C-alpha cells in the first residue's frame, strides 16, 4: 500500500535508527556516516544500482530519507530552458544569470525506498519564477527537511514555505517573499528544523533576515534582520556543552543566534559570496568561505561560549574563542568535512587538503584528485575510513582517510551532479540533472 497513514508513520518514528534516516542537507553529522560494511564503495551504471528514476525538471536540492520514504524536490518548466553548465567559469555579466519567463511547477516527490516507485507528487507552487538565477543554479536548490511526520519545503526562488505530511497532504503554506540577491544568482540556503521550529535564512538585496516558524502551524515566531545582500550558506544548529545555538555564515559577518533570535556572537572576515555550510562538533563549530577571486578565503574554528564581536585583529590566527583560523583554506561551493580528527577541504578545482581539526595544522597540502574532472560542487562525505568526492561529471572518487593521499577508485554515473548525496539504510542516493539513483551492494 503506497499511502502511509499517520499511525504507521508514528510507529516508524519510534522504531527507526539513526542509520535509517537522512533528514536534512548533509544529514545529522555534516556528511559523516557511522561505519557499516554494507555501505557501497564501488558502483557504476551497471553495478550496485538498485534503481534509477528519472526526475522531471531541474533541482539541485539533495534527497532526504526517512524509513521507506525518499523525498526530492524539483522545478518543472513548461517551456524550454537553457541547460546548466559544467565547469569553472567567471560568473560575471549577463551570461551569468537568467530569469525565466516560462511558467514553472514546484513539486515535491515521495519515492518508495525499495523500488523507487513514485508514491505521490505534490505541486506546491505554479507560476513564472519571481527571481532570476545563475546559469549553474536551479529554481529548486534548497534541500527539504523532515521529522518523520512531515516534510518541510522551502523554495527561496518563490518565497514559499510548506509542510506536507507523509500521505502528500499539505498541512500549511506560508510565503515569506522572494527577492533577488545582489547579483541575482538565485537561492540555495536550506531550511533547518530543531525542537518544533523551522529556521529560514533569506539574504537578499532588500531586507535580509533569519526567521523562526512554528513547525506545527507555520506561524512566524520571530524574525531578526541581517546586514547581508546575498549568501547561499545553510544555517545549522550547534548543541555544545554550554547552550544550543543557530549558526549562520554570511559575507559581512558570521552570526550565532539564540533560539529566540538574539545575536550571541559574530565575527567579520569572510569572503565575497559565502556558500559553504558551517560544521558543528561538540567542542568546535567551523565556518568558511572561499570566493575564488578573493584574497581572503578563510576557515575559522570557534569554541563554545563566545559573546559579542569575536573577530580576529590584524595578524591574529586565534583568540579566546577562535581556536584556529586559516586565511586561505576556504572553499567556494563545497562544504568541508570533519572526519576522524581531520578537517578536509575539497576545492572546486578538484584539490583535496587535510588539516588537523583541533589545531588547523596541515597534514597534507593540495592534492589533485583528477586532471579530467570539470569541477566539484557537491560536498564530500565519509564512511568506513574513506572520503568520497563526486565531480560535476558524475564521477565519484574514493580516497582513504588519514595522513596520506591516494585515489583508490573512480565510480562513474551518467549525468551532471551538483547535489550532495544522501546516505541511509545501507544505501547512497545520488541525484543528477535528470535522475535519482539508489546505490547499494547488489545489482538492480
């Protein structure tokens, strides 16, 4: 039976383990998955693909998984659209952006975990896009978030926020407005769900803000203004020994908010066009940005308990609350990976770096992953002692974690990849520009 009742959903909520779900962008541990020998490390179009399902339209949101449900969003144009472009190019001028005049449909799909069959699809918005986007972006780049009862969707290109239950019924919708950023490159900051509240960051050229909505009703609980013009970094929750914070990176400032929207601490010193999402561990939160044309491409590792302005003074690489900083380690599109004591940086040009996560000390410098790759936009992930990095060409490179660099495998799929994969139930979910794959040991 394809429709899941509320009773069944609540039952699954109790019985599911952490490995059975991937509820948000990069999962609950910023791309790190508990070791499990059942997880795949080799795949291709003909090997270890359980199913491949065509997804209409275009979306660079990641899939999210809860039990037998795999959710994915997309924006489907009723006309012809220019295809996204692979590779690294200077995104300046009219070539860099486009505002479609075609009517689009913004849709949420629920796929069956075992078969890939579409249980249901729900159109949440229809119309011409209110905003423009960069040629490489999509109109559905924000990853939804789920709690096992509802899926919460944010389409920044339309301003729509929606809650949909597991039978496909819309619980509520709210439009918080859609405004172009400074360069009109579109949106991508994913929503964050914590303790019954949905957090949304909207940085734009008119009135940027972070807002908290009641996840049950959609009512706005608070809204705090932000002195920003555009960013694509998703907010995160940081539960450290002292308190719970919402951390959000921005070009002008990194800010931490209390659960009532008050700014706890902030720091200056980021690059133009901030994209990477922060990473939280128990004792440190890592923030970064790395626009290629900027002299400053920093990474900061921040301790709990900060208050006020904790910006570094000229010449400093640490202070009372910044454990370490590196002025040129930040990546542009990809978010970093903290795994087994190391801080891994994947640069868009296909270079991997390894630093000690606690001290920032270099373990190895820039190592070329592939001479043929057109670029890397999806963020890396890790399990079973390996680092995985997928290129825009659909090639996943496998590298052992640790002090030495080596590529031990290349796993290729058809299509262009910008979306970061999801991992749940011994399976890897990879989204291309046209399809969603479930990769697991064993043939189709």
